[in-house]
């Protein structure tokens, strides 16, 4: 038995996750069907006892619990800061590009270069490479070159390119990098797309002894669609080109029959039809370019209005879907959220060190509460901690394991996100990234299906 997950399934899954970001849609849905995604920065503690060797990824339940414990601050991912993306392929002169072919599984090899991004941020799909020639003329859409409704643009090197869309300035700035490019669609190209049309016919044998003529009516189209009309250009007895007078529509298969005109003796010519996608070329570039990846941009702006201490670093970025509000069964819907516990302590001498362990109890080994320091505000006497184990005792003392300093706990504020709620969808472990109180940090990451 052979079972496979199709490329369409992977694209569909990526689209569904992408659509979860449309917060506007949540206002029209019952609470049970609303969805939110959050990006979280975490792990201020050094890897592997200070060696900073990033460990191999693991998805054991214990590891996932640790991800939550290491969390510090979360931001809701927005629809405007995410995009479906695919592998970036820049047009380069002298390259032989692959052609789109309905008989080729483009999903098997991610190195099949059948589309390009040109220097004007226009995206084209290659429909014909002139029998394996190099591409020496960059495809460009101009007002004088072709309309968006045309089946393709033919360049001087014999290539035939289908224009798909142009990146906006915002898309370029947010989602275009050296490896990835955003995928969208052009509404005019979409409106002009013809499902199951015949856009390309490749001559596989020119035959012999056909009656010469520039528009010979010698080709019959046998298929399950309608309307296609093909004519032959015959020179010196050979079929040198096939003219598509009408592309037809709704074909899922086509067989061509070539018979010379009455009393003609031509024979042996053959040709193959390359059918468009089921919706037509350019209708849905997300599927046509296999955009089963989502790029996220999430900006962490300095201290986020005082909610996120900037005095430490982070080593982990993760994404959570549908966490709960602390102490409730309700979905968390706020734009920002905390995963640390804030402890208000009494004034005193000395400060707690970042990353050190604090505890309550006679000794650390017998303590009933431990946590790791995210930051300490010595002006406000506020201690931010994560990796909490046990229950803190208000009015009791708390001691730094490394610093030895002791303060009295006056009050505690729990996280706004319920620990261990929701589902972890993505984890990225990195070397330490130092936060800066004067800058915005843009976190960019890819989810692939």
C-alpha cells in the first residue's frame, strides 16, 4: 500500500494556520472556535551550565514543559505581520530554467526552478524554456509588452513566461529575504485565468512531407474539455510551430491527432499538451508555487511599555496556539502577555543577579519555592522570575542562591498567560541574544509544513 500527503494538503494546512491570524474573524466566531497565536521569548539561563552549546531539538513532554517554564514575554502574532512564502529564485542570465509541466511532480525536488523573481519584484512562471535553452532576457511586464490577460510573455530567447504578481513595497520590506519571497496573487490575472486551458504545446516530432502552410488545419483535439482550436505552421514539410487559436477550457486530459490535409502525405508528427492547473495559470500562486511555509514577523519594542524587562537576554523563541488567560478557561486574547511572575519585595541592601536562583526555605536543598531571576528592578524593588517551582509564601523571606541577598516578599503577581495551556507549534533554540532598552527587535521565523 502506498500513501502520501499531497502538496495540496501541505499548502492547505499552511493556509489554515495563516488564517488563524485573522483576528478580525474572531469577532464573528463563537468563543469555542476563536483562535490566537503568540510568539514568546524565553530562556535567559545559559545553555548546558554556561557552555552555550545549543542542544538538539527535542519534543518530549518534559521538554515542552520546560519551554513554558523558560518563557518570559509573549506577543500576539498578527495577520499583517505574516505571509505565505516560497523559496526565492532570482532570475539570472545564462540559466536554464525548468518549465511548469502537468506531468512532473514539482514537489519531489525543492530545487526545481520553474519560476523567478525579476529585478522589478515581478514573479513569473516558466511555461517553455525553448527546448532547454539558456534564459538570456529577463522577463518583465510593461504596459507595452503584454496585458495581464495574455497566456504568456515571450522573450527574445524563446522563453515563454506567465506573469503571476508583483511584490508591494510592504511585502518586500517585511517578507523578502535571501531565501524566501512572499506569495500573493494579482486580481486581474486571477480573473483572466482559464481552468484546464491549453497554453503550451510542445512539438516532440516535426514529422515529414506535410503540406506547407502557416495556418494548417490538421490538428484534432481529443479531450474532456471544450473549445480548443490548434493550427500548424508547416515549412519544408515539417511542423515548426503549433498555433493556439483558442485555448479552450476544462480539460483534464488531451490527445492530439495530426492528419495532413486532403491528399497530403505528411506523417509521424507528434506533440504534447501541457495543461494549466485546474483553476488556470495565475489563479492561485499559493498552490502553483507550493507556498507551504509561513513567515512571521514579530516586533518586541524595547520594554513594551514597561511589561518586558530589557536587562537580560533570551535563547528561545516559540509559538503557542490558543493559550488561556491565567486562572481561567478563557482564551487569551490580549496583544501582549507575561509568562514571568512578578514579586514585590521589601527595600534592602544589595540586588539579585540576573539568572541566579532564588528560593524560600532554610536551605536551597530543602526549599519549598524556587525560581530563576529574569530581572530585578532595584528602584521599584520588583523581582521578575520564571522557572517557578512550588508556591511562594507572601511575608516570608526570599534569598538569592548566588548573591546571598535576602528580601521579604510583600506581594506577588502571577503571569497573565496560564502556564502549560495551548499548544506549542514551533521552537527555535539559539545562542544568546542581548536585549536593548533603546531598540525594537524584529523576530523573523518560518513555519514549514
